[in-house]
């Protein structure tokens, strides 16, 4: 399927690994020019080298930014220029009890997970409206709805993205600009792979056994009973980034394998 992304310019925050990197790769496969982002130029260069090895004809560049520093974000925005597709993917989390989560922990997660998308969208949405085309996507999490006890602060930030996305979408009424949120579930990113390896070594089990036990004992509500791949998430994100998704606006698209109960 031709997703009609040739000539489009995309920016993906937090895209040197995991879901962000998979999204960057899939956008490039469809012909978009992609700007990657990470905290350091070295990480960006490594990611681009990897991507160019797989897609030598694709157009990539990268801009570093620390989303916990508003000055760094301002410098990033000044360097972006015209952006047709904004993927607000960057995020951090900390597994802690509610009592152990300090004000500083809350503020830092809110700054990175929420204000990154607020600042980027505030800067780039006017240009999209002026050209009467654009896509903004927020990457939330099933934790926004399931709310694990050790991830209350993280879950709160991800729930906030749903409100921001819907509110921004209402500002695009009557235009060809759309704003949506995707809600991934347990995804086999680098962090998940490290978790499986560490538990497997500690408990002297195979990584597959650890993964099976996770869905048997922890994420019991999952219908697919497995981790999703980063490519599976990226496929939907890139479709929603394309002109073919023009009827989807103000939506929260669940990609969590059915772990969130309910029909909506």
C-alpha cells in the first residue's frame, strides 16, 4: 500500500531506540524525510548509521535535545523548520511506590512526558494549520488506563496526553490536520528485553518462560498474551501519519493487545 508520504517531513522525539526508532524507520520506508532525536549526538549518529545500513536511499538527520530542559527544547524547535508529521514519543518512567515517588520525580516525568509534546505541538501546529495539512500523534500507554501501583506518576502523565491530544484535535476542525493518540501495551523494546534477560538470569529461566509468566501472572488481561513488537506499533503510527487516515481525528487508538477491558 502506498501511504503517500513522499515529500513529507517528520520529526520523532525519542527515536534512537525502541518504538521511536521503529517509527522513524517505517516512515522512511514510506518515503518521508525523518528527523531523529535523542539526548546526545552520539546516540543519534549510531541510530542513523543503523538505519542507513538498512535504507541507504532514505533521508535522515538528527537533532539532540534534553526534554527535561526547556532551553534545550527551544533550541530544538528553532532548528526544526517545517514539519508535516510530529510524533510525540519521548518518555521516561520510574518504578516506585507512591510513597517513594518524590515531587522531583513527578516534576521530571511531567516535564519530559507531557511538556515535550505540549511545547512541540504549540510550536508546530500553527504551521500545519497554515498549510492545511499535518499530523500530530502522541504515544501514550496502556498504563494510562490500567495504572500499575508502582507507576502512578508515569500513568498520570500518559493519561494527560489523552486530554491534550483530544483538545488539540478540536482546534483542527474543518482542516486537513489531525491529532490522535496511540495507546501501546507491553512492547518488546530494549527496556523490555533487558527486563527479560535480567529476570531470566536471576531466576535461571529462559527469557520465553519469563515472558510467558509475565502475561500469566501480571498482565493477565492481555488477549494476545505476548509482547507486541516495535514494528507492530510503528505500522499503525505510520498509517495514522498518512493522508489515508484523514477520517481519524481526536481518537485514542489502542495497540495494547486487548489488555484494557471494554469495548471502547
